[in-house]
């Protein structure tokens, strides 16, 4: 099972990673330093790339609310 990073933590890790990548590091090295697979790193970039920590927190709250609505309707 994964570590379960919060969206805010993911955005911070992506910002750190972008700095390393711009410095010439390879994606595989950066992913290893973050403790995730390359696939997870690419998924994070696709999902959270360009997102601020505040925006990530807001998105997470919206997803939680939507999930609760679906569960309350019995759609799970």
C-alpha cells in the first residue's frame, strides 16, 4: 500500500523535483529521491502539475465532498 501523500505534499514534492530536473537530473533519479516510481511521478505531474498547494487543498476538499455525496446516494 502507498504512503498516501496529501495533495499539498505532492505539489511540494513536484516543485522540489522540477528544480532538480531543471538542474539536469534525470526523472528516474528524482523519482527515486522522492521515494516513488517513475509512473507515479508522471501521474502526479499530469494530475497536479502547475497547481499551488492552496489549490491542491481546495481540489482535495471538493473530491472528498463529491465522494461523500456518491456514498450517501448508494453509488459506490
